[in-house]
């Protein structure tokens, strides 16, 4: 799928399938912020909580010891600007509560990003505490963990309009279509997807925007009975949190925005930044291979091995089980999938080595985890929702001719990643349904907000974190000098700083930096 890359946000192996997509960001013009203090209209009804142990059983095989899992659905207006018309979306919630909870502060609302990833699933993963580097007991002893599937995602009135066959074609397509015929074929594929989704949803596609979801978040806050919002958002979830803070600054208690997105970057600048972020991660992977050849079977020149594998797959793909071909697109997404965390580097090296030996199974495993593709060839609706939200968020977009020009420029400037990230803008260039861009101004009147950035982050490069903190006006930057996408709760230094903020609203010192280990 040629769009901005999905940020898996593995959290050191925790969220293997949770996903987070770096969003396509709106241009720098205007704030579009409603009057400060404007409340969200109430959601329809209060949560009717019911036991849902079936969800952790399905995801992990069991629930976390000492945790209870309850689910509910609330209804929200499809269009908050016309909330009285009676048309609603269902929003699925899960509440995870420790049996050791005491002196309860409230709910910690969590979002894994995407757009398109399930916050219900994230809450389950985070409930396993130190066993999976989830939320520490110090926090779960004082807060319910509340996850939600945003509108259009998974269990919440899901948007579904891209067939499994089209998704297979998109992911398998050559990542850098150099010939005009290849490029035109990709344009036609995205036009077909846009026509299918437009025929099914029409003007309602713009109702899946970030602004609408941020208003849903305030309805969730009210529904669970919290006077103020406490929130943990990863990757695209930082954009949701920033939007919420601009719309409802008076309702902010504490927001942790980890893997920060700079809302002021326009669509093109955001894509270019992300390409450079993955190029940096690829450089670091190659250096690791050189330094640890016993763990990297494609050493000493890992870059050459990966590039050769992609080039070979374009002309002579290896065939795997069931006749599935490991085309250059699938190999490219295996690379992308592995660069989100340092722990994925060894898996990438092993997968490329196995592919050289004629076995594409590991390549498919890595790429399929990124794509949320099941062994039977079916997909979740992650990418349907991803495109719907990303494209609704745009005010202006480059056309196919402009994208073609950028493809050539970035191919030279940012090897391996530049051209694919340029053509990754095509889905929105061919998308119907209108636009509803998010605000890009200060969160005037909000409590302080903690913004976390990782210096080696490939999906949301570090420079975006100080930019977001500055834009909000009430942001405090916390830096992790580590590798991979997102930081909390991967090291003691980061965990202590974030926990102190969530529990006591105590900010880390200005300029606080945490070492990699």
C-alpha cells in the first residue's frame, strides 16, 4: 500500500501487531481551533460494562494475572459539527482494572497510533506489566487502563472498502516504480481503490478525520466519569493527543505523547522526514551488522545484501508456500517492519539470508506483521482506516505529476527509502471524500504536556518531538538516546520520568535526556 509507512511501535517486542502509522500531516496554514472551553456534546448513554476476557484470550491466550477486563460501546455523532442529526458511530472501549487498585486517580486512556490500530488491543498488551514491558504496577494500581478503537477502526464502525486482493497487489508492487508504465500502473491501482471507497462511503469519508476522533475522546472522558483527561498516545496517537489539547485544553490533566509527530509538517515534508528517518535506522542496522557479525549472517556489507535481495526479487522473486511470490514489495516491507526496533535487526538479517537460500518464509512473516495480513491472505481493516484518516486530514495534496518528480529527486537524495516514500503519497492524491484538517497551534490554557522523542526513531524522527513541544506551548521534552520507535517503558530512566508525570503531574527537568540503556 503506497502510503506513509506504518509505525509498528513494538515497544521492545510488546506490540508486535498493535501498529502505529505515522500520519500524513496537514499544512502550516491556520489553526482551525474552536473557541476554548467548548465542550463535546455528550455521548449517547453511559458505558454498559461487561466482562470480555475473550479479548485477551484471543490476543495472548490469557489475561494478565490480577487484572479484570470489561468492555462497552458508546455512541458518538458521526459529525460533531451536526451532532443533532441522529447519525452515530459505535466506539468500542475496554477497561482493564487491577485487583490491587487503591486510591484511584481515574482512567488512563491509551492509543497505539496508526491511524487504524486498535486501542482495545493495546490496553490488553499494556496490562501485562513488566512481563511484556507494559504499564508498570505503580500506574495500574492507581488507574484503570482504558483502550478504544477510534471511529472506523476494528470494532468501532469499521471502514472497509479495500479488497484483500488489492491489498496484496499494493504491498507486492515494486516499491520504486521507475518506468512510466510501472508508475502508471500504481496510479491506476490507487484510483481503483479510491473509486471503490468513494462508491461505498461518499462524503462520509471525511468524517474519519483526526479532529472528529479527538472529539470522541472527550466523549469517552465524560463517559468513564473523569473530570480531566489522562492519556498515553504513541506515534499517530501523539497527533490525536495534541489535537485534543487544542480543542479541550481545560480538560487536560496529563498527556504523554511518545513518538511525536510535528503537526506543522506538510504532507510532502512529513514523507521526506520519514524517509530520512528510515535511512538513518538502516545505516545503524548496517553498522550493527559490521560490529556483530556473529549475529548478522549478511555481514559485513548488510546494505548491499538487502539492496541485492530487493533488486533480485523484482526480476526473479522466490516462490514460497502455496505459490506466493516474495516480490520486491514484500521484501521492502520486511525491511521496513524490522527497522522499528533494534530487536528486529537480527530478524531482518536472518530473513534476507534465508531468502538468499530460496526460503521466503521469514520475509513473509515480517512483512505480514506490518500489513496485518493473516496466513489465509485476509487483512484487518488497518489500511482501510489508515488511508481514510490520513487523507481526510489533508488540506492540500500533491498530484501524481508532482509525486513523480519527487520520486526521482528522493531516489538520489535518500537511497532505498526516498522513492517509495514519495510514491507513498499516491493513495491520498487519488482519494475522494473531502478534507477536515486538524489544528496546528498552541494548547493555550492546558496543563503541561510531556512529549517524548527517541534520537534513533525511524518513523517519527527525533526533530519532530521538540517541534511538537514548542508548538503546544505547554510541552516539556523528554529525550531517549535510543533506537527504534517510541520509548516508554523501555528503560528505567524513561519509565521513572513518565510514571512521575502520570501519577503526580511532576515534569522531568528541562532538557532531560535518558541514555540508551
